[in-house]
């Protein structure tokens, strides 16, 4: 028998994570299924930003670098990201952006595997991952970027490979790699691994230590709720810290930045991956984003995420199954925290449900993406989103010309 809206209300009443929704400021009536692109505003962020600006910057000024611990924020926040990804606190640094961290870590990996010149990655990876590697290859003689289809990765790992760069949860399909198996395959070939965790951190349980990952990067503005353009993070396994050298050897990665000496010498630990003065305003917002995970177990987040996705697929297939092709794994074990549906008019259909207050997004050529963020997505949201989608399809509302006009950001 199909589920009723009351059944979904009951699921919310029984949800052990329901309390966390109050940690966010969500516009009334909005069903926000795009936390995988930009996480919503944590309720505590505006007041904390105001206080930080007025008191720490406004009154305490330069003394705040010491007095309010500004200088250690990249490491302190790294330590808060660590439990979300199964890393030790001293292995994670919050700095720069995902793209820049990819550049730093990939260049470092080439240096750690002298004589090897190939970086293997997946075709159709998130574009910036591919672009950053292409840029790196242009500036490093003989470096080759070998992008191959997912199923051909194992055979692409030969003796020339220095690094395997993969995105754990695919941005379009949500498809998850078997991190442990792929890392082992890279290690068996003598290569290092760099995992892009942008679509997994805060949504999927991760254990970088158990998987023996070498290097990783991740995003602050998606599931970590750090705000638009929030800093990213990077992970360097403890066993590699002494051999890690950044190509962006800025003064704040120096062993003694305030001695102002002429010659570069790397700081000890993960701090050596730092380049510039951290953006304290941005880190303050990210800190509030990370606090929304306080006291929450990633296993509970993952369990709810899988259930939300399964239920959404079930409802869509019941009400408008023949309209869409499933663009993600049906088995939630291999699906990130999103459901992707395929339709040749996907762009207009997405615009039509956005006009009804159901916010997902569209990715070329035909993918409608619905992201589930267990800290604030309710079971009724899943029910109502599917109902709106079904109505838009049944009425043909999406055919209105205004829904076909393309905006710059999709
Ligand atoms: C969102 C995302 C990024 C973002 O990169 P920025 O440089 O921080 O803008 C990178 N890689 C993947 C896989 C992403 O999903």
C-alpha cells in the first residue's frame, strides 16, 4: 500500500535527528533540496558574525590574532572536520578552496613519487578537478593526465602513475566509489590517492584512516553549511606529513612566519599546507556551520540520508515513474545523499518546481538533482517535493515558456 502524508509526518515524529532542524534558519514554506550545492544558513551564524566583526575586528583589532585565536583557526577547524571524515585532528587543515587544495596536493604527490609522471582520474569528474590537473600538467614537464572511464581505472594504474584523483560521490549521479578498494588498487600500483570529498563530507560516513587514504580535499559550503564560497579543507595522512611539500610556499606555511627570514622552511605538521593569511570572516561562518554537527553521529546522518533518498525514489516511481529515468544508483549503499532523475526537458521541469518552492538543481544535459541534508530535510519535505513534481508533470505546467529561459547559474 502506498504511503500517505501522515506516514511521513510520523517518520518525522520518530526521527532521532529532528532536533537539528532548529539549528538552521530556513525560509517558511521552502523545501530546500540543494544543500549539496549551498548549505542553508545556520541560525547562529548572523549573531556570531556580527559579534566577531564588531568586537574581535572592531575593538580588539590586530590583537585578535592572538587574543581570539585567529591564527590557529585553520587548524582548530580542521580538527573539527576530522571526526566527520575519519581522520586524526592533526591531519586536517581548513584553507583555500577545493580547486586550490587539489593543485597543492596533486603537485605534492608528484614530488613524493619521483620518476612517476601520470595522474589518473575519471572522465566526467567534476570539471574543476580535471581543469586543475590540466593546468598543473602544463606547468610540470612531462606530466600526463590520464582520464579514463570509471570501469577502466584499475587497468590505467601502471608503474608510471604517481597519483589517483577521484571524487568519492559523483556530483551528477551521486555514485560512490569503493574508497577502500580503489585506494588499495592505487597502492598496489605504487601510487598515492587524492580523494575529493566535496559531495560526501557531512553526508556520507567516511573513514579515511581505515581506507588508508593518503590525501584528500573537501568543500565548506555544501553539507558543512559554511556559507557561499566558504573555505575548503585538506587532509594529509600522518605518515606523509614530513614528506609533504606545497608548491604554494607562502609565508604562513613557514616554520617561523614572524621571523621574516628570506628562505622558505616548511612548518611542521599540516600547517605547512597553508599559504596565506586565513579569511577570518569566512572561517567564523564555517565554524558555525560545523557546529550544526555537534553531538550528531555520522552513522545517523547516513542512515537518514539513505532512507530519504529511497523514499523519494519510491514516491516518484509511484506517481510519475514512466516520465523519468533514474540517474543514480537505486541501491542506497552506493548512492551519495542525492537522487538524480533524467528527463530531456529536465531544465524546464526543475524551474517549474522551483517556482513552487521546491529547490533542487539541474545539471547538463538532462539531470534533475535533489540533495538531502539529514540535519534539516524532513520526511514530509520528501513527500511534498515528490507531490509537486508529480503535479508539474500531470498538468504539463513545466511547458510554460518562462520555465525554458536559462539563467547563468543552474
Ligand atoms: C563543489 C565542488 C568543488 C568546488 O571547488 P571550489 O574550488 O571550492 O569552488 C570541487 N570539486 C567537487 C567535486 C565539487 O563538488
